[in-house]
C-alpha cells in the first residue's frame, strides 16, 4: 500500500515538473541554466529525456548497442516511478545532481541543495588557501580508490561506461573534497599521479586514458581497513596501559602514605589539612 502511494506521488511530481525540465534542456539556448534528465530501467538500459506531450515522455536511448540505440522512444509517465532517475541542474558555478525526483521537488520550493552548494564552495575558497601545498599521502590514495569503487558500484544513469577519466575524477573530487579548486593544475597532477600509482599496483587498469576498477581494489581496501582497525586497537591498548599505570602509581603512593602514617613517620591529618589549604582544592570542595 505504501509502495503504491509513493509510486503514485512520484508519478504526479514527474507530470507536474516534466514541462519545465523539457523546456529548459540543453537545447534551450542558455548554457548556464539548463537541466539534463537521465533514466535507467531494471535491464540497465539508459535513456535521456527529450520531450513530453502531457501523458507520455519521449526519451533517447543512450546504450551504444541494440535496435533502439540513439533513437527516441515513448513511455507513460507512470513508468518513470519504477525507473532509476538522475536530474542534473547545470549552473554557471557548476552543477547540482539530484538522485531522485523528491530531492528536486523539495529544492524547487526550499533551495536546500543550492544553499548547501554555495556554503561548500565558500568553504572551498577559504580552506583551499591552507591546503594548496599539501603533500601527497597514502590516505589520499586509499580515499581515491574507495571513491572510484563506489562510483563503479553505484553507476548513475548518466554514465554509459564503467570506466572513468581523470577529468571525471576531478569533477567528483571537486564535489566532495573542498580543499582544492578544480582548475588547479597542481591538483590535477596529484590526481593523475595517484591514479598512475593505482594502475602500477594493479587496483586500476587504463586504456585510452579511461581507468577501470579491477578486483584487486577490493582486496586493497579490505587490507587497509584491517590495518586501520589494528592501529586503533593498539592505540586503545596503549591508552589503557597509561591509565592503568597512573592508577597503580596513585595506589602505591596512597599505600605508602598509609604505612608511613601507621608507623608514626608522618602525620596524615596535618598533610590533609595542608592539602585543603591549597586554593584550587578548597574551591573544588566548596563546589562539590
């Protein structure tokens, strides 16, 4: 029941906003404000929205093979609810991607994604000045590999190939890592060098400047996670050992003072009164 309600609601939202999405596509003439809408069905056939007549939508098949390749086909609006969708809003300052129509619907009336993008770009402008000369580290290599594996697994409807280029990687990093600007040539060289190192170690394969994830990437990520867990466990053990040594030291001091007091060597009552006269200790006792 809930699934049918959500599907019906999604179909109504599509029907209400399809005219705007079609009118402001890449052929509208404004290169700084247009939409591109992509769909993928259960058979992973990929389509791009081209038209809407009020009841049916026209789509261009983007798959390079098959009889319907690069041809327009029609679907009823209700069928869109069962397809994976991606709405890309291209602006002068970049693009905003919506992975479902609900996110786009909310952003139309409450521009949460626009505000979030503006804040992140403002943060990028400030933070990039401090990290521009940051050295390449192994953690960057692992993060880049995990990012590419995630892109390979969660392939968006707009992506026709499982491979990825350096420019696409930089575009993804510009959306998720805000410490460098996309036009920074030094950043491009770092990314290219990191991807070349992943090719050398077998996690990636490259052909015609297109990088593809290999099976060894999963083994590398799993091994890195094991090393991280092992390092965290060792750090936790070291902290516990320090706490234990402090407790043992304090207990030894107390036992020594008690024995000396029983032997009459020191006056524990006088020592306690002297301790209470210390201003921080006196303030602490008053507070308690």
